[in-house]
């Protein structure tokens, strides 16, 4: 039954909906934690949580794509693809600075930030 419904939804729309659902789920957790422990403690928890989770995910991603990382440009390009796939099709970035040792990318649109605004926690977060 669920498969028949899913087949009626275009792949691009499914991807958009999945990314939005994931962002909203995480923002729900963040909203509750902000209220319970405050911004400072939340920042410490998120730093540890996301760095470990992303480290593991990024290693798997690198292995699956079989792409070597030789410099900051390679790492940033792969991270950009990873961010796009994780955040969904509304994720928009631009490259501000690029050298072998340093890359600066700017997010022009972040679905997570949009979700934080919808939850009313962007100013606190």
C-alpha cells in the first residue's frame, strides 16, 4: 500500500519531503533541549554529537564514492556533495575562497535554518 502511494510522488518531491522531515525532527529535539538545558550546554552536546556522527557518515561516503582527498579543495567538494545530499535540494552554497590549504564556502540557503525559523528557535539557536 505504501509503495503505491510513494510511486505517485515524483523522486524530487520525495527527496524534498524527506529532507524537510529530517530537519523538522531534529529541530523538535533542539527546541526541547534548548528549553531544558539552555543554549550553552546544547552547543557542547551538539558539537560532540554532530562531529562524531558526521565523521562516521563522511568516512562511509568517501568509501562508497572511492574518491581520494588530497587537499582542502577535494575535501570541500566532497563535503559540499555530502551537505547537499544530507540537507536536500534546497541547500544552496557558493565558493568564496579556494586554495589547496583552505576553502571557504557560504551557505545561501540552509533547510535547517529555515526549519529553525519555523520552530521559532532561530534567534536562540
